[in-house]
C-alpha cells in the first residue's frame, strides 16, 4: 500500500508540472509594427490603395504638419492650421517594406503640383512624406531622387520630405469613407479628375 501511495504521489506531481509548463509556454510573438505617414491630397482617396497592400495592418486618416492641437476638419479645410490631410499607415515590416509603401504613395499622387491635388487647392492638400526615423528619411529621399533621375517628368518634384510630428485622427465619418459612402466617394473622385491625372502621370489607372 505504501508503494502504491508513493507512486500515486509521484504521478500527481508529474502531472502538475506538465500542466504548469504548458500554461507557461509562450505563444507566438506579436508582430513588431511600424508607422508610415503620407499626405496626398484628399485623404479619402489615399486610404483605399494602402488598405489593399498585404502587410498593412490598418490605416487612419487625419491631420499632421500643422501648429494647432486637435484641429477639426473645418479648421484644416479652411487652411489656417498648417496641417495637411494625411494618412497614417500601420504595417508589418516583415510582410511589406517601407520602399513598397513609398511606391504606392508616389503612384497615387501628383508630385508636380504644389499646394494642391487635382481639384482641391490649398496648402492643406500638399503632398508630403513624413518620416519617423533616419532610415525612413534616407529611403524617402532616395526614392524621390530616383524618380527625378528617371526622366519620367520634365518638371520638378515638389513633394516635401519632413519629420513626422503629432498626428490627429480625423472625425469618425472620414475614416474608410470609400466603404461607408461608396457612391459619393466615386462621384467625388470622378468629378475631381484624380484618375485622369494619375493616368497621365503614371501611364496606368491607379488601384482604388
């Protein structure tokens, strides 16, 4: 009987150790996400192309580059805050590179026009790349230089490359506007001439 009790005690201890070990086993590590921030005119139109990129986890439209805290859409669109309509992209660098995001950005903007994009005019519609670290700055400047040397354009590229500052998400009704209001979005995009101009610049219809 004593031997049986000892064996039962030993088996119970082993079972407990296995249970504790299983509970303590770490799960898969969460991906280390990075941020990229761009301004390309109307932020409604910048969200669809980035949302389609594999490796992009989320996108948020908002305002950055200005001097007023927590601006509203009305303030920014009036042109007095210094902000640009922008998009913040959260992405997994293991699945998509910053260079790929830069390529998406360039092919969805008119980099030759200052303080305007398509039918929208004003400094709040300027094009800009807001870098978050030295490597993003290096890659952004290299991509701009490569585009300038490509011979594609006969005008200077006026897109700014500047440090990222505070980013203020836009009001909820602006987020994923193309999904919430597809008819209004398509009508605006068509009337603004965005796709016609992008095709002139890049020789292909943009993905949106």
